[in-house]
């Protein structure tokens, strides 16, 4: 073999090792190409799914309880170490004992039943009013011009600011309390349902026109399903607003209810009873929101979202 041919073969082998060819010697193994990890292609990233790409793992079981349990632990630790004065905030075990006494006397059940009835009536009337106004306003430009403006004005005025006027109109009985709760409920239902109607995909509307759906069928198969996500989101705000309004109206010349029990306890400086009332309100709000979210997951199971 000639010298030129031998040099050509040597250069060819060296080039193959440098380019990552089949000849992998010690020098090639120590090179930067062998040390670097293999890059992920787009197919690998797609297989990871949106949760992994965004850094979101599997949802923690009962993750919603982590925050309340942490607050409870801090409260108990502060009470046990004396950092929290019992005159300002009763210890958790004292609150539990007081709740047991109220249950044994029947006072907690009676006041809770009255509060639940007021909240349910106010929520019912408020949801019906908000849903009706949203459907009328969302399906007609003329109705939107008539309805949307006054609703936005009401949105800017807190419902609690209307209590003096409502007392003059309806007195201090149950009607005033239920109407106040309904006024705090119907605005979020209207806002989110109306937004859901206005954001329905035009492709569905065009498809309904193409297949010749009647107006009733259009409302049933396009409008109502399209507005359902917004309505359920408004319901989450509505149930919270119902309990918030209830806290206030039950402290205005009431003779029963959780708020009345708390106001009476304030008069006598019974901090433990006040905390019991706050815990009851918090649990009611948490359970109500969890119920709406459960309905939302079951009803909107066809949507592929990160929450689902």
C-alpha cells in the first residue's frame, strides 16, 4: 500500500470518530458529544402532557384542606404557647367545647336552620333573576342596552349600602333579609352568564344556521350549553356572596340565626361563641363552593382543562 493511501485511510478513520461514526474509541467517548445528554424531541415533549410541561404534577388528594389545617395548627400552637391571648381569641379546644354545649342545648341547630333557610331563599331568587336577565340581555341587543346599564350601576353599589333603604321599604322582617341576599347574588350570576353567552364560538352559530335549527333547538343545543360554564362560575361567586350578605343582615334587628347568636355573644364578651359562628360560616361557604365545583366537574366533563 502506498504512503498516500495509508494517510487517506488514517484521515478517514479520524473523521469518522470525530463525527460520531461507528468508530468510538476512548478519545471519542471522552468528547463533548458523548458527555451531553440526548435532547428531547417534540414527540417526547408532547408525550409528557400539559401538566408536566407546566410543572404541574398529579393533584394532591384533599389538597383543599391543606390551608385550613395549617391555619388550625398555627392557631393551636399560638394558644398553647400563650402567644395568642384567650381574651382576644379563644383556643381551638375551647371553641370545640363551646360548640358541643351549643349543640347539646339545641341553639346551634335552631339558628343554623334559620340561617340556611334565609340563604337558600335569597340564593334561589337571586339566581333566577340573574339567569333570566342574562338570557334576555345576551340574546337581544336592544334588551342589553336596557338591562346591562342598570345592572352595572347595581354592581358598583354594595348591597349592604342599600340596607337602610330596604328597611324603609320592607321593614326589618324576613323580606328585607332575603331581598338583600338576592341582590348580592344576582349580579355575579348575570355577569358571568352574560359573558358566557357573548363568547360562544361563532362556528357553532354558523353550524346551527347551516343545519336549519329552530330557535328553540338553537337555545337548547347551542345557547344553554355555551352559557353553562359562565353560569357555574357565577354560581361559585353567588354562593359565597349569599353567606357574606347573610352575616350582615342577621346582625340587623334579627331575633334568630347564626349572626344573631354572634351579635348576642359580642354583647356579653363571649369570644368562643363568636368563633363558633365564624367557623360555621366558613364551613358553609367551603362546602357550598365544593358542591358547585363538583357539579361543574360532572357537567363540564367534556372540557379538557388543567383543572380536569
